[in-house]
């Protein structure tokens, strides 16, 4: 193990909140605007390439996650999952649906779509893949390709409760507002780790979700892509 695990991310001190960065403009957060941006992507660089270290020396493995953007009447919402507590990796965390690439998957989009259908039962006929973001390397040695997609309403979810406890939505505008992005620094003997969080309390304060780690980092890169 090359660095200390973070057992309670909520307890890690906040070092910065990005109130100085502008939110993504609302006219960029529409289905039409996203189609156009992925069709003609800007010149940009991801802010975060990975977690910055690994827990083991095992060989890196390819994986993919889906950023499912549901088209609601009040704008796009990101569909997220809460992983079950008994999983070996990232137990109980807020995650994007996805997982490890299999030999039968022709590309990252196929991995993301297959894993999404297996985890939450979201049928592919409701999904329009727009494109992907740069690979993000996790502390567990996964090389994750984030695949961005639009999701039409009218779908029904069927959760695999062996992997997912819950699926819920967060307005994309909230996530693309840096004033909601918090920087944390975790110090331990021999070094330090830094990570982002995006706490979500719901539209009426009914939730208590702590989006952090790889999920928050991928969303931060999405912010940079949409802001470029």
C-alpha cells in the first residue's frame, strides 16, 4: 500500500471552496448545446488526471463509467448511484454507473452501457451517447473512461441490490457551479492526499449525499470541458 486510505472523507478539512470560478452558463447545459460541443469539442485540458497514487501494485485495468444526463422539464439532471456497503471497492460511495471492461466490449461506450444496464437496469434504447472525457486513473488502479450520454425520460430502473443501494438525480447546474466544489487535504505520516467533494442536500434539504473522490474529479473535468 503506497498511501493511507481515507476512512471518513467528511471529516477531512476543507482547504478551499471555488467561489471565484463562474458556473457553466445555462445555455451550455442543454441537450442541443451538449450535442454541439461533443460534435465540435474545444481545445482544453482536464484538471485532474487521477487520484495521484495506488493502493496496490496490481496491473491497471480498463473501465468505463456513464454520465447519464436525464432530460427533465427543469433541465438536465445527472443520474448517480449509491454503492452497497459490502463491496470491496468504494463501498457506500456515491458513484457513476459503470465498471471494468470485459473482453467482449468493443469500446468504452459499450462497457459503460453494459454496466449501467446491469447495475441499475437503464435500457439502452433510452440512451444517446454523446462522447467521452479523458481517462481518469483511480487509486484502485482502474483506467476509467467517462462516457457522457443523454437519457430520455420514460425509463424504469431495476437496481441490482448486490451492487447498488439507491439511484438518484442531481441537477447538472448544481454540479457545474464551482461554488459547490470543495477542496480537501488529508495529511498522514509520510505525506498528504487531496480530493474534491460536492455535497448535495437535495432541492429541499431532504438528502445528505457526499459526492467525492473519482466521481467528483470526473465531474470537475466535465466542468472544465464545458467551460472551455
